[in-house]
C-alpha cells in the first residue's frame, strides 16, 4: 500500500521532532555543556522543539492543510520523544508519566498515519483523534490530575514497576490489535460510522475479524485501560474501564445496525459465528 502525500508529511514531521532524543547527546561535546544538559535537559528539549516547529512553519506555511498536518505531527513527535527522555532520565516516580506520554502521542500519530496508508480518501485532521470528544478530553485531564495528586502525596505509588509493566503490555497488545484490524479492513475502515454503503465496501470476516467482530474497538478498549495502569492510577483505571465499556457498547450497537442494513443475512450469520470481542457486550441482535 502506498502512503498518501499528507501521510508522508506527517511521518517526516513526526520523525524530525523525534530528534529531540539527541539533545542529551550534546553533553558529550564538553564538560561545561554536559553540566548544562544534566540540569536543564527539559528546557533545552522544549527550545529545540520550538526551533523545529519554526522550521516547519517556514516550509509549510503557504500550503494550508499541509501545515495543519505538519504541526500536529510535529507536536506528537516531540511529546513521544520527550516521554522517552523522561522515562530514561527523570526521577523514578516520574518515569511512568514519560512512558504514558509516549504511548499517548504514538497512538494519535499512528491513527493518522495508518489511515493515510489504508484509506487516504477518508483522511482528515480528525484522523488524529485529537478532538475525539469533550468526554475524551475530560477523561485525559482527570487522569493527569490523579497522577499529580498521588505523585505529590504518595510518590511511592508511582514506582510499582510490575503494575506499569502490566499496563504497558496491555497498551502494546491493544495498539497492535487495533492497527492490525485497520490494516485488515483496509479501505473498509473508517473512523466515522457510515450511513451509506460505499462502492467496494465489503464485509470483512477474515484475519482478526474471524476472532472478533470489532477488533479495532477491542484494541482501543484495552489500550485505554492500559494507559491508566501504566500511570498506576487506581481511580482512573476503574473509571476508564467503565466509561470505555459504556462508550463501546453504544458504539457497537450503532455500527451493527448500519452493518445489518448493508449486508443483511450475511451479517446475521457472521454475528452468530463470531463474538464482539468486548467483555459482556453482545451487540445488536436482529429479532426475526
């Protein structure tokens, strides 16, 4: 599959900002610079990224939409790299937040890039899922608040490496399942539930779809819960699990009504053979 032009722009800008990982290497040039880097590596990383963003502005400012893709991808690349730096260089109680930053940034960037590869016709700024919903933004803000409050009063809670490892495992598996589902569905995948059947839209029932009807939702569900386990956020782990479950229960019903209209008896038979993949969610059942 060929990557679209905007997909290439997003990949370039993400990777350029990812070079923020080289900032600590400046300390190898001389002893004085090494001391500066050790004390101010976060500040230097931010300044470096601002320089990169200025470069992207000069390159893409006259290209309208391309610049909107560029600065979003650039910011995600910066936070992905900064998250890795925090994980490796910050105090132990901060490491989990750095890991979380990288996971979150990569998820949103990879949503856009994958869409640019598999279904460029549906590609838009919404493909980053950065403006998914107000509820999504509030949930993220609440998880940050819980982390900082618990880090301040109970910093040892954020050093439970085995808990973070479990969360990281869920995030990686969830990411792989979701992207695997997107690649399997190809042009049949869309972030928005379609009300009209497009030409060439077929019922996908092979690969991951032979095991569960909604593997992209399964992956997103476990990735979402995993991010809170990574942060060692007990309260938000529970809240995310319940909120994500309720969201996907409704989403599955809405999507399956559409799929039943598109594919009729073929989808009914598919429902009988294959579960949704989401815990305690059966989907929409057509009463015959």
